[in-house]
C-alpha cells in the first residue's frame, strides 16, 4: 500500500539547495570522524599490541576506502538525502531500503550519545563539572545551531574541525623528534595462540581490535546524507567523500605511528587521553594542556556533525513515509526541526546510562551492518541497472564493493569478540525496528518505487524553484 502526495506535502519538506560545495562536504566528512583520532582507537593497541592494531587498521582502512569509492558512485547517481537508505531502496526495494536506513539510524542516533558522555568527562577534567545537565546543555546548543540553518551549521563545523586538526598536527610536530621504532613493540608476547613480538596477543587480538580501528574512520560514510544540499551532487559528492577519506587516512597514520613510537605502545594502549599523555611523557607539558582543550573541539566536531547526519536520515525516512511524517517537516530556514529534536531527546536519554563504551560498541554494530547492505546495493545496482547514469564510476567496480562487503561482515564479528552485549543489544534494536516496518511502516510509503519517490522530490524542487522565480519577477514588476 502506498499513499499519494502532492507538491504541498513536499513543499513543507524541503532542504536548502546549493549550500555545500565539495570542500564543505569534505569538511563534513572530517568532522564526522575527527574525534576518533583523540581517543578510543588506542585501546585496540591494548587488545592486539601495536603490530596487531596496525594489521586491524590496514584492514579497516581498506574497507572504508572501498566503501567510500562505492558510495561516491551511488551518491552522484542518486542524489537524495537518505544516503545509504536511498541507494538500498533503488537496489533492493522498500524493505531493503528501510533496513539499511535503520542500521544507519542506529549508528547515528547512538554515536552522539556516546560522544556526549566523553565530552562530559573532558569538561569535568577542565572545569570540574559533569552529569546530565552537561549532556543536556551540549545537545541543546548544537541542535539549536542546526535549527538556525544548514549553511551556518556547516561553517561552524568547519571551524571546530579546523581546531581539532591543528591539535593533531601540532602534536605530530612535537613528537616526531622522539620517535623510536623500538617503542612500537614494547608489549611482551602473551601466551595466546600465535603470539609474537609483533603480534603479542596473536590473531585473536587483531580480531578484537577491529572495532577500535574503525573508530579512526567511523561515520565518514555520512557525507552522502548532504546530497540534496550540495551545489552540484554529480561533481561535488565524489570529490567531497573521497577527499575526506584521504585526509582522514593521513591523520590516522600520524596518531597511530607517532604516539606509540614516541611514548611507547603499552602506555598509549591504556591511555584515556593518548595525545595528551604522549606529550607529557616526552616533556611537552605546556603543549599537552593546550591539546587537552583542543581535544574537546574534536569531540564537539563529531558530536555536532553526526547530529546533522541523523537529522537528514530521519528526514528522508519520514518524507518517504517509513517514519511518522511530522518528523520531515522543515522550518522557514529549511531545517528539519523534528528530525533534529526527537532523536536528540532519544540520544540524551541514552546518554544518562553513562556507558559510553557500550553505546559506542552498539553504534559500531549498526555501522558494520549498514556497510554490508550499502556495499551489496552497489553490486546489485551494477548488475540490475547497468544503464543508470553514473557521473562517477567506482574504480574496480563490483570487486571494490565486494571487498567492502566481506570486510564489513568480518568487522561486525569483531564487535562480538570484544563485547557480546553490544552485539546482542543492537540486534534487539534492529529486530524491533524491523517489526515496526512489517506491521506499520510499509503501509505508509508515499511512493511505490524508489524511482517514483526520487522523481516526486525532483519534480517538486523544480516546481518550487519555478514558483519562486515567478514570485520574484512579479515582485520586480
């Protein structure tokens, strides 16, 4: 069953067009991820040793780069705000589209809740205050900035991300003179099967370290959620997402190699603030204080940008009828008000648990599941719709997306190796979301096919643009 809609329905559900060029899109991708360079990834060294973590990082970097190349093709060909949901709906129909969107939504709704807990810990270290009021304040302020409009929000994100990147570069410059390759392998081999000086916890450690390696790149796949707000999606989306991934590879290599190489893998693998502790260990205490403050900027950048991501996904799912339709209503500034506010309230309530590591693990499960479905979407679109206009084509074609598919499934099992609770809780959420679709959501769709839905959106945009032009001419006359 589908429901018919008219231009009035879509007129109330429009995002601001032409806001973001490829540089802003790349900045958005960096903002999504940059907090991961400051903390979290390093616990993977504690699970696998530096050598084992380097293997895990190489695998996850390969997965993300392959996925990004596939997403670059799909986002240029299908420029819709739903990102992975929109691609999967074209490839696998309404159910496949919804389930992919659900997996992404689990990731994007939970990740800010985990990050705000880490923000609270950073604020407590700096100011001595923490708790629910701190979480509520950060949600209120940054949701409020998004409500002011996407252009303003993206520019604020660029500034905050710039501060975080400066902190990473300044740390790298300070540590490069203290680098000693022997420090990378200062963890003694354990009794685990296959353990060695390079892999002190064996191959099991590499498996358990995969979720931590993902933290260096997690959420870069969210760039296509800005497709409807890009100036020229066919050109800007591939440049933006690939540019972000290349930049993030660079910052990841800096922190992974230089921190352990300067301060020792054993210390970095147990640190809550690895950049700060590495600087203190090498005698750069004054800079460590500055980096401690700027580290908060990194957390805020990811918190802020993932709020943007979840709002665009909820907007797209709601506009298509899968979620309650009021969630896709937009303001005069073309901001999706309820798509920002409702998941923000949900995230705040989740943050009250205080279990940042568990919440983060659940977000990673949702992420890996969505990666598998998005990679599969690329393969199916290549096979079933070979004539689809593709302004950008993925190098390697289905081999590239097939590699992303296999590695994403391996990464998902890595979460189970580290924390079975996170794996099981996320599956429960996914089943609940799937039941919602089966019992209710599938009957509320506004279009029978993905092509019909995209055509409705594009036709409404053109009609509204024509009306605006006519109004301007009338006012000028």
